[in-house]
């Protein structure tokens, strides 16, 4: 099967790496890809993955390329092309493409849409209202004492959320988004949610329009610095599975969140094929949805695909064609952990073009894979080219061992200004706190 992957980040490198292992994959392209995707080889015939110099949002260019090269499956990684309707466009030209169409992608591209959908279908979530008027928004946050989450309605590279602990913080976030247009059109409208306390986890489910296969839980680390301090980022690292939900509690999440969500989609004629990724807060009153994403999380993809035993080509093809009921997900025992190595200054201003050293040494380590996120190749040197540069991923028999492997690999790699968190999985490794029995997996 000839396959085109669209995107250039760590998520896309992980997808390319896993697809390349399938005996079904005979040709594999990535648009635009990165320095890491270009190093992968196909298990079927040892041919290289070929990067195509077309951006993920260049829909006309991608379509023209596809019409010439005729890929048999197109896999969309990032959120923006989904929101722009890339699936609808390619389907109208009779291509098989994996990912939610434009209507379905609204679960991520519009938080207002997602909140209204959850209200209609009784899916547990935070109390929330949407606003375009900063004065009315401030009245609402003042009624909460400023303890809330202020969210841009549209896509903002995972950075359009400000968690506020005071009226001053909430008012400043409202002004930045509605008055200062911090995220452009994405923050022309905002959603304000009540502050939920508990443990946050990432859920993923693979969908085919009528059925869904639930993944194990994972946990991302959004804040830039150790101790969950600093600004929100697109994700500084993750691990899978988490210890916060047992099998009975996962069944509850499926019953109160995933099943009514899927039933609601079918009732409203939303043909959802792809990954649905709700962020969940495990509160004292049960699990509640913080927001939905309409694609694989990054860096969650890295740890999931490191543990997935299924053939990814078969799964994505079944998701795109409505055949998921024929499959059961299989996972390696143990755990996986991914450390994001980022450019100094991320998620703010950062320099590019720094030489990355130590990748060859890291590539020789067992049960370890370095996924490229923001890299480029120039004069036979791999250079930094983004905020999140690498996702150093390792797996082992348990979380502690996987974490040790990942950080050992991190120590072999260096570039000027490198930053990363040293405390990944700190909640899991100290859970439950001494003297406390876990209650329904909630804090």
C-alpha cells in the first residue's frame, strides 16, 4: 500500500515509524516531514521514507501531488488541515483519507461547539459560558472569584488555554484574547470554564463512524518547567499507562463519556472517523471532560505507538472504511515515557539552527526511540527548527524503568539552549500519597 502522511512534528514521525513497520506499506511519503522521518526505512522492501516539500496546510498543493502520485491511504496528523476540510477535499476526489471531516473536526476547532454538544448529550464537563464581549466575560469570571480556565474558541497550537487562580489573572487573560487578539480569529470568541480540581489524564479512542476502540490512559505535562510551573506548552512529555484508573473506572469513563459522545455523533449525523482525544479531569464527583481534540496528542502518540502491538496500517484503514469492529487493540506489557527536548525560550521566542549532537549514540540504546519534532537537515547536519525539537521515548517493564531509560538517552543528546523537564511522571511515581487510599482514581 502506498501511504502519504501529512505533518512535520513528533506525532507524524511516530506515525511514520509505526507505519513503516507494516508489511502492507510499500511506499511511504511525509509532507513536509522532518529530519527524522527521512531516516526511516520500510520493513517490506527497505526503501526510504521520502519527505515531500509541501506544508500541511497547502491543501491545493497536496491534492495536486496526490493526483499525480496516487497514494492509496492518506493519514492526516495535525489539527489545522482537519479544520480546513482536507478530508472533505480529498474524499471529493475519491481518495481514502484517515481523519475526521470538517464537521467532525469542530470538536477541536470550536470549543463552543464542543461545549454545546456535551450539554445536549449529558456528557459530564465543567460549567462553562462563551463570550465575545470582554465586559460580560469579566462579570462571569468575577462570579467565580477568578478561579477558572479561559480558552480561545479556535485552534491555538495547544497554547490557547489560561488557567487562572485570581480575578486579576482572569481579567488579564480575557483582555489578551478578546481585546489584544492574542490568537487572532481563534480568540475572537472565548469559552470560560469553572476551575476543576483533580488529576488530569489524556484519553484516546480510534473511531470509524459507528464504533470506537479505547486506548489506555496517558498523562501529558503541559507546563514548561518542573513542578508544573511556567507557561502552558504543546506538551513537555508524557507517559502511558497512568495508575489513576483501574478497569472498573475505565469502564465508567467509557459509559459516561465515550458511549454518549459516539451515540450523539450518530444521532446528529456526524461521521467521526479518526482519533477522538478528550482531556479528562478526574474530580471528586467523577470524570469530567475538559476539552476534545480531533487528532492524536503530541507527545502522547510517541508513547502509545511505542506500546501498540497492532499493525497501524490495518487499524487506520479499518477506521477510514468503517471496519473497526473486526479489530481488538493489543498493547505491550509495561510502560512508555517520552521526554520532550525543547529550544530555550519555548513556548515563547526561541532560536533555530542549533546543531544537535549525540543522536547516533542515542539511536543505539535498547528499547529507546528518538522522535524528531522540530528538526531539519542542512549540509548533512541535523539542526533545530522548532520549539519542541525531539521526543526521547523509552519503554520497559514498568514506569520507573522506562523513565530511567528515557532520561539516560536524554543525557546523550545536546544542543545549544536545550531545555526539558526532569520530573516527568512525578504524580504517578508518588501515587497514592502515603496513608491515602485511592478513591475512584480521583484526587
